[in-house]
């Protein structure tokens, strides 16, 4: 339950992804928020039937808020590859199948780009983030972030999750998986979206 001294400082993250929870917690904790995964309530996954990142983020946030009675934060993010017409896009986490893991998704991406020259392997990570005060919130806080880069021909690095080992960050000399966590949080699509959302949340919860 929320802290009685700060009843608005607990929110549920509409995801069971441990990597995402760690990243978001590290960013929101300095602002006084405690973030808990929806997995703590053994919630079923929301049906992500939207056609965009924003739609799916809102679907997930409303589902978590409805099931827990708490304020909720939903995000939907993915990799948009130009040579693949925007794929895997909103299907990034299940690109290689509903039960696919990161390794399978990365292998499928490398196969799909097998004949694509380096100059045409441009891509970007995109994130939409939504905060709802309650399940029926008519005016949710919404922010987005975009992180441009290129897709490598083989994975590099052990950090991060998802497509991070394949995502080359221009100007950094490394992949997303090789970046220190604090730098990644500042540069990434999720970091950009959360920074923008945090500004809105500061205005919303000044006291």
C-alpha cells in the first residue's frame, strides 16, 4: 500500500520485465516514487491490440490501474528498422514468436537484415510512456522518446536487454549493451520519454 505520508508516491509498472523495472525505478526513485511491477499482483498481461506504441502503452497502464486500484505507468517501446518497413515495431518483444526470448528475436532480426548493406541498416528505438491516475483517467500524461542508431551484424556487449547488443549508438563507439547504465538512461528512448514524463509529473505532484 502507499506510504501514508506520500499516498501518491507508489505506482505500478504495467510490465513484468525485470530489466525495464530496474531502469524505470532508477530514474523515478530520485523523484520520490516507488515503482512496483504488476507481477507483484500476479496480474495477467493486457491484450495489446493497439496499432501504435502510444495506444498499447495506454492499454497497459489502464489495465494495471484497473486491477490494482493504483496509479500506473505503462510504456510500449520497440525497435523500428527502416529497411524492414518499420518492423519489428510494436511486435519487438515477440518478433520471433509469442514466447520468444531476446536471443531468438535478435537472431531473427540478423537473418532479416542478412543482405542489407551497412549504409542501409539505420534504425531507431521508440518509446511511448503513459501515466494514469486511475483506470478511467480521461487526461493521461503522455510522452515519447526516439533514439537513432544502426543495427550491427553481430551482437556486442552484455548489458541491457532486448536488442541492445545489436544497436550501435552513433558517436559512442559502442552498442547500447556496452553503455554504462547512467549514460544509457540519459540517452535512450526510454530515458527521453521518462525525462519528459517526469517533468509533467513534477508539475502534477508538487506537494
